[in-house]
C-alpha cells in the first residue's frame, strides 16, 4: 500500500480539478507508483508468488485504463505516458 502522504501528493499532481480524486489519470499514476513498489519488493523476495500475482493484476488494470485513455483522450494518453515514463 502507498503511504497517505505519497498518495495525496500523486493525486494533487495528476488531478484535473480541485475535487478530482479518481479520474483515469490519477488512477494510472497511483497504479504506476504501486507497480514500482511491488517491483522493488519482488527484487528482494523473488519467491513471493502472492506479490507477483498482485503485480500482474495491477499491470492489467493499468493497461486497461491506458487503453481507455488512448480511445477517449489520445493527447492526454500521450502526455501521461511521457510524464510517468511508460513505454507505450
């Protein structure tokens, strides 16, 4: 899980308006941070299959959100990809 301060910081950075906490952009940013944490954890504990399963689930969710953004807002998709350092 993400710390409350880090999560709040990510939400403030990627939100669309002042009351936004769950837009696709915010969700993708939160998933990206969670993926970084899970990847670091799996480097230390390569036999942790439960965390590996969680990593794969989060990757799937992130890909679906990015596909949605690609369909609906291609420019936002491109900007978010470059800002977060995502490949596609």
